[in-house]
RNA sequence: GCGGGGGUACCCAAGCGGUCAAAGGGGCUAGGCUUAGGACCUAGUGGUUUAGUACCUUCGCAGGUUCGAAUCCUGCCCCCCGCACCA
C-alpha cells in the first residue's frame, strides 16, 4: 500500500465518521461521561504540523476513552477576541508589504488577502473558513471532535455568557477599578502586550522611577530638577547632578511646580498625569556649573555636564551617587580630565574634588563599592561595555546584602527590606514623585513608539484576594494534574505569584464589560470558564437561540439552578435541555493546555471556577502539552516557515504515520524536536511498518487452522500484556509508552511470531490482529478503521469496544519457554562464533540435573550448606554441590523458573526451530544421562550446550 | 532576580534503589535476500576476555548514604521554560 492509498483511506474514513456522526455526544444518563477540552486556538495565521501535535494529544485520549465505553465529549471553539488579528488586518489595510507577502507565501490566494483587512474576516478565515484554518488542520489529522458545539468568542451569544460571568464576579466582589501603569501605543490608543511589539522590545516593562525634586534657582525662579532613580535610598549619597547639554530640555508646569524635563520625558509625562503643560524650551547650559539643593539632605550640589544622559530614558535628569553607581564614578573621573569642557562651563577643578558619600555598608567592601568593582573589572571609561555589568553587580550585592549607614534616615536597615518604605516616606513628604518609563524602547508592531500610560480607572480581577486564592488552591488540591510536577508550579502561581490583573481594555475584539461599556473584557479574561459553554453550545446552535434571549437569568438557571425558568425568555424545554446537558457533562474531566498557559489560562480557569461554581462542578483534571521544535531547537512557527503546513500534510496520505511519530517521540508534556527532515524520516519509517502490518492482516485469511503450539500461546499472551500495558499508560496519559506497546511492541512480537512459526495459526492470528487493530486505533485511527473493515470488524473501530486484557490468556510458561528458546539460540550462536565452526553437525542441549533445581529451592528457603549436605542427593555431588551452593548464595534474587520437566518439554518444542536456524541435528538430554563433559555446566534455566561439527 | 524543569552511550529518548552495560527509535557495521541499488530479514554496536563466561570503566562534575546507586542525599557546573494584562 503506497501513500496514495493511505490518503484515500484518510479522506474516506473522515467522511464516514462525519456522516455517521459517531463523535457527536449527547447527554445520556445511562452512560458514564468523559469531557475533555483543549485550549481553544487563537486563529492568528496559517496552521502547521506543530499545531497538530497539541490536538493529537487530546484526540488520542478522546478515542481511547470512547473505546473504553465512555460517552466522550470533545468539542472545539475559536478564541477570536484580542489584538493580533486586528493589528494584522490593519497592516493589510495599510498595504504593508511584509504582512501581505507572508500571507501569500503561506498560500492565501491573492484576492483573499485584500479581504483580510477586515479583522472579523481575518479570524474567520484562519479559524474555519479556509484550508489553512485550524478547523481544517484538526479535520485533516482526524480529530474526533463534536463540531455541533463549535463557537467563536466574538459570537453575540458567547458575549452574553461572558457578560453573565463578569456581572456575577463583580457581585462577588472580585472585580475592582484602580490606577495602573500600562505600556501604551499612542497611535492605536491601546495597551501593548509582548505580542503586540517588535521582537527587540519583547520583555519590556514599565519601571517605577522615583523622581526626587532637586531645586535650582534661575532668574529668581525656582525650577525643580526631577532626578529619576530606581534606587530611592541612594538619595543620601548624591554628590552632584548630571544634565546633558546636547539634549533638548523644556521647562514645564507640573501641578503647581515648574519642572525641568527632557523633551521626550515631557511628552511622555502627558500620558501619566493631566496637569502638565509646556512653559518654554530651556537650554541647560545656563545652569550647568550652578548648584542645586538635595530635597532630603538639603545639601547644595553642583550640576555637571554629561553626554551619557539620555533624553528618552526617564526624565533626562540624573542624580549622581558615585560611591554606589559605577556609571557616576566613571563619569566624574572622566570629566576631571576634560579641561576643555570644564572651562566651557566655568567649572573650577576644585569643584570636582568633593568626597564621595558612602551610604550603604556592604560586607566585603569598603566605603565605595562602585569604585572597587569598577577598578576590579578594570573599567576605565564610559564606553566600556562592562559598565552595565558592573552596575548590576553593585546593585545586586547592595540590594540583597547591604544595609543603610548612619548618615541615612534608616540606619542599619537592610536595603531589600527598607527600599519601599523609603519611597513611600519621600512621596508622603512631597520630596519626590513617581514617574514611569519603560526599561527599553518600545516599538509597537504598528510602528509607533510605546509609552507608559497611567490609567486611573482600570478594571481588575482581584487575584490577590486571599480568600479567593484559598478556594482556588482547594480546587487545585482536588484536581488531578498530569504530570504531577506541574502542580507545584500551579500552586506557586495561585498562592504567591498572582496579583490583581487588569481584565479589561479600551480597544480590542471582544465583549463589553456589562457594568462599564467603555471597557472590553481583555482576551485572556474571557477564556476562563468557557468549557461550560460547550455543554450548551449545541442547543444554542441547533435551536438558533438569539443573543437577546440569553440574559443572565438564563445562565443563572442553567449553571446554578437558580431563579425561575418561567421568567427566562426561552421555551422551557430548550432551557431544560441546556440545564440537563450542563448537569450531565460538567465538570470537565480533563483540561489540556500548553506549558506556557500555566500562569495564565490554567490559573485563571481555576480562579474563576472556584469563584463561580460549586465544588462538584470544579475541573477534575489538568494536563499539559509541550511544543514542537525544529532541528535547531526553535519553535516551529508559520512565520519561520520551519513546519509543514496543513495543506501539505493533507495531500500526503501521511497523517497516521505522523501521528505515531509524534506520540512516540516523547511524553506529551515534553517538547519534541520534530523538524521537517525528522518528520519525513519518521513518516517513511512508520509507513513501512504500516505496510507490513497490512500484510500481516492479509495473512489472516490465508493462514491454515492448526494445532496450537508454544508460539501461539506466547503471542496471545504477549498481546494481552500489550493491551494491559497500553491501558495502564493511557490512564497516566503516557502516550509514548502506550504507542511503544500498542504499535512498536505489538509489531515486533507479531513479526517474531510470524518469522518463527512455519505458518501462523489462523485462529490465533485472527485474535492477535483483532487486538492489535483495536489497541492501535486511538493512535492511527484511519489505518485501523480500514483494517478493521478488512477483517470484518463490526461498525467503526473508533467506537469498538477496547479489548479486554484477559489474565487467563497471560501464559507465563509459554513466555518463559520462548525466552528460554531465545536464550539458547543466542548462546548457540555465540559459541559458534567464538569457536569459528561454520557448519554444525549436531547440537546437544543438556538440561541441568535435578539436584541443582532442588538446591535452588532450598537456598531460596534460606537453608544453609551443612543442613543441605546431610541429604544424600547433595552429598553425593561432593565439592560440586558446595560450589553451586556458593554460586546461588551470591545471587541476590533467585529468578522464578520453569521446573526440570517443563524445561525439557520447552526445549523439545523449540527443537525444530533450532534445527532450522542452524541446519544441524538437535539432541536434548538430561545432565544425569549425558556423556558430555560440558554437561556439568548446565544450570536450571540455563542448559549446557555442546556443539559438534 | 523569582519560580519550574532538565543534563543517560554516535543522535533522539526511556529508566528513577538490586532483574542495568542500561528499553525503544534513528544512525552505523556485518551477514542474508536481490541482476545491482533501495526496501526487507538476521545479528552486532563501551572495553578486555571466554565454548555460551568473567572482569573493568560508564548515566554533567565532586563527594556522601547503602551489602548494593543512572536511580537517594549534599555541593558545584551547564542547559531549557514561564515571569502576566499578551494570545
């Protein structure tokens, strides 16, 4: 069978499954249910084989559970709320070449590209409406989804569900409004997450600077120099001020004060407070060389020129603490050498001879750690790259180990403990203000430069709430987490890491907050309890329920059983059906998501379920999937083009082989290296096994009826073990292990069976193949469906009953016999190799003497030598017996073996096999009867072998 | 920095106190099959050694616990992932 044939098989069975609706699941009180849901995908672009892996994990579970008799609900929806599609659509509208070319490259037809400037069209296109879509991806790889429950998060009906959720959360007191600094795109007027900014800006964050108000008098007017620092405690060590005469500065009214700011800082400040207005441009050359007053120590310090001060970072006003900041130290050192500069600003060299002020005691260092570390690292000038490193080093050490000195307001206090207190005190005394800036320049994907905006009415979810955390932890404790190692991480996120989270934004695709229509629910926050929506989505879709009929009273009734169903704008039986479906399917049994979702989607899911649902509706299981990397360890992604597109997969007839490859590569939660080359190789390899499998299946019909021998008993036994092992692995979701048994293990054993037997026994082969097809069906469903039909299996194998592992069919003796046979065969071969005999005349296999068996048992029972030697049977053997006794003693565990007669019989059964393999006559005899010297080498379970050529 | 996970033979990857010189897959080597190649089958794949045995060295590095450690403990080195308002 070639891949063309496989392709037909895929399409054929996908169509039949669809037509028969076998994956459609309805509430059925007589059957036990299993409800699993994967994180619904965000349709941001074309799909590739990396996406497929995640869903194939679910599919194998769903299929396995179905065969185990569960009524399985496996639904899928589309997460369309959020910004990426909006940004992409906007770029297309603007005619951005790069975006458009990439889409074309990915296979989006020319005339379709233009239409994608509509974000709604964009998400639909990539969710469901093209062969590049996620839906097509899932269908291509054969996911057994109940498509009647499909929805998009931009559906009006879904929005009603979100509004219900938020109005209820607010009633519970978990939603709150407060001030919040966000990274903001002034162009698009919306906050920026990491996904919204260019790569080089990723990981940026808003930093909170404390701007100390130093005062200088200029033309009889007080101007404040807001020196921004991340280390407010160092205010006690300021020796001078740095301004950059090469920058544009302005004087601005800030509140009722007059501030000096860099041009950029002035502009940015407008996003953080409203009472800022421009007074005039200002040349700082006028005040360089003058003195200004430290607001805390009230010391006068000199203002020095510094070209390292940047205008786009913080305020453009920098206070200098040379004792503890290497930059400042080096800058002063350098300036001392620059006579031309000093002269220009009329600065006397004596003015630079101030002493550094130490304010932090740090073990292992003297008064000026910054100087010491700079010297140690050999840093001479401002261009030195390692200056940054030195700064971090000083900062880290002082922060963790340093204490404030006597000359500060907080003598003896540890920096890491007092830092916030210093800030609060200074703010309270009005000596400083907060100013936010980003820690690196932010370039929005739209091209604009990002700023920090202070939003004063941001809506938050109060994840910091202790009580809420506690019930969430309770939920986690009751749930299964697979693998359990992620429980720790989740626990940490829930218990400690999570703080209040902004849950709404002004502009995005999504749902309006029901109590404040200016805000849209932020896209991570509308994806928390949507699994409950699947239970009713079928009814909503089929009965074409309108959004306006889905007011909160409906959800109160369906999810909580509260309120009067008669008051809902809905027919009672429709409402009843939704209620019934919810009660039947909920809670969710297994929620699947990627590792990157532990700290958001999964944590939020836990919080929201804990808040909104009773304990008996709490999620029961959580599991994690890893991602697919290419050969260089990079994530496979559409933009990198390092993955196979679903279009390519769909035409290849390679789905089942790819599935097996992915499952077998490693545990589902680990990342796999599975680049294109590897995919090719794996597919080729697995496909060739598939072809052999097909051949084995074909052999069933031709196989003769025959008498059962040891190999028949052996293969049946092995297959029953594979059932059991696959089952055990599946219960732990260890797909790799499951596939190792159901595919590779079964394959190798069946191959061996067919090779060792002259002709396989029909009845046995039939049973074996029947088992094999079924235990492989969750992993290679299309092929198994085809083979199932071929052997005349009833109905679809996808919903066939999982084979029972029958303990009676496990035949330990047969297994032992075959193992013995293998071992003897190996030994014969080895001796043959060592002796260099190429043609054997005769092989004598000598089974160990009976007394050796007896002694084994005796030793196992703990008898000692003298006790044993009292018996004739052993005493007759003399020294040999004593030596064998020692030998046995040295074994730690005595392996369970057949007895003498069984071993003899087993070898008799294997005789034909040995004769055939080695082309020699085989004689089997007992040690007691043997004439051979080497017979004495025989041991129980290890007969002696004598070769003659 | 905080939190989590890892380092296993040529490569990927299991194992997580004795049955471990270490599953499985790939690669490689030899033999068979074949007109030849591919595919397929069979065997081998740390070292020394041997009529099928035995011994030595090996699971990031260094110590420790134990009759016994890839597996447990301690320290060190290195790698990966997440750190939010973004899906």
